[in-house]
């Protein structure tokens, strides 16, 4: 049995270039991702394996930097184009799609809040396709409660004030000490977009830094043993007096919280798109199986009860896609989109959980085996309701917007 996950999805792009990028993405997915995903995920479940070669392929194709400025090596694409590419990647390999979203998230602070000198110095490497980033925000005791973080950056000598130069100094301006938890790409990243406390001022005590991956004092915990997304290596990142020049502090000292929250709005859309792609693949498998599997002398798809279930799953996937695209178009128009991003993340990830669960039900006992991919999709869907802000946090965000 073959599956054409999301190949039949109707897509609209604001430019012809978007359609060309989709064609390129589908070509890369068919040639490089789909044939390798099952073996790679199974191998990674038994021990650490990271798809560095896949990220390099996506980087050479220009698919790691689509929403970032062209003048620094990005694709200069609207967010709605970038997100549909992420969805297409997720339809084949969810771990890689999450990695693409995380990488884009790590460059967002420099793109959006960096000085001209910082963009010129840092973005070409970040967007080259040769570097991969990690996002250091969560901590063992500071997940949803970002303000509770304890990782601290302290001034270390005169150093550089970070204002308008290339970042070269004789002495580091800060030293970072603390721990970050649940960090994708940890141990494999070329840089760590890190949030650390620079003061105890309420609401203004956190700052953002770009920490080189080879910085002295940087180390990592053992890979977490997760129920899914095995190729998305997640570890604790340990900072032991890690030196960071002030020119690698993004924004003003104390501006880290608004930078983190703005980045998370964009990151939530990436997860929403990835969850939609995952749900689409589960739906495709369920539909193909229902049309081929016969019981009582006819295909099970002819049973109205199952047909209506398929209809509900189709509606859930289409609703998720519509939600993230609407939020993306607001973002592309320069309008506020925080509430809509939270809605999209909530709807898409809940849809992914429901669709993958019911896809297993459609396949029956076969769906519970590793002979079909829906059991993997189910395991991968669960974490989408947790990372980039749990869905309980999304409801908090949405209710605050709705209630003013």
C-alpha cells in the first residue's frame, strides 16, 4: 500500500515563486526524506542519531531560511509560504519539520530585534544552510513560567557595549551560568539563542544572547528518552561561566522577555503547520486503508459510520490549515497576530492528536503495529500539545485577548 501524504492538498500562494518552492520541497521530500524516515527514527530510538545530513540538504536547497531577509542569505518569503513548506516536510518527517521550525525560531531575534551590525555579522551564517541553531529558553523549573528562569548572565569586565560594531573584543562582556532544559538540537547546534537573567527587575530582568556552539564552558546532558520524535535530539544545556561578548546580546539589556514572547508567536505557527502536516499524513493513511480493506464483502470505507469519521478528520485538518494560514497572513501584513497564533497552535495540535488517534482506530489492530506509520504519528502528535507553550497556556493567551 502506498500513500501520497499531502500531495493532493490544494494550496494557494501569493506568488508563482511559492508554487516553485512547493515543487522543490516535494522533490526533496520524495527523494531524501520519505525513504529514510522509518529507519532513522527506529535507529534513533535505540541510541542517539541526528539527521545532520538531512538538514544540510534542506539548507543547500534554501529551505532552512525561507522567511528571513534576502540581503543576508534568506529566502525573503512570506510566512504563509514558509509554513506550507514546513507542513510539507512534516507530512514525511515530523522530527525534521520541528527542527526547521526551531532553527527559524533561533534566527528570529536577530532578524527582528538585532542591530544592523548584528544582522550583518550573524545572519549570513545562520541563514547559510551550514549552521543549525538551538533555542535556550525553558529550564528545569521554568517552563511555562518564563519569568522564573534562574540562568544568569553577569558582566565580566569592560568588554564591548555591543553598539554598532562587528562583535570583536579582547575580553568577554558577560559570563552565563545555569541550565536550560528540553532543548532541541542540543549538542548538535552551531549556536544557542539563549535567554538569561541580567537583573532581578520584574519584567525587565532577562536578556537575549547568541552563544557560539563551541563556547568554553558549554556542555550537555544525556539525550532525553522520549516516546516520539526520536531524531529530534533533546538535551539539557549546561552553562558553566560561558563567556559571551556583549555584541552577541540581541536588543537592550532587559529586553529579553518581549523578544522571547514575540519569537514564540512565530514559533507557534511553525508547530501548527508541522502538526497539520502530521495530521494530513495520518488521514491519508486512514483513507487509503479504508478504501482497500474489505470486511463482509465490501471496503470498510462504504460503512457510513467510518465514512463520517473520515469526514470529521478531513474537517479537522482543513480547519487547522486555515487557522495557521490566517495567522500567517496577518503576520505578513504587519498586523498583530499573537491571539491568532495561539488559536492556530491550539487547533492544529489538538487536531493532530485526534486525527492520529482515530487513524489508528480506522486501521484497527494493524494501526497498533509498526507495520503502518500511524502508531509513530500518534506518538509524535502528543508532544505538539506541549512544546512552544502547552495548549493550556494557549487557552490562557486566547482568553486574555478575548477578555481584554
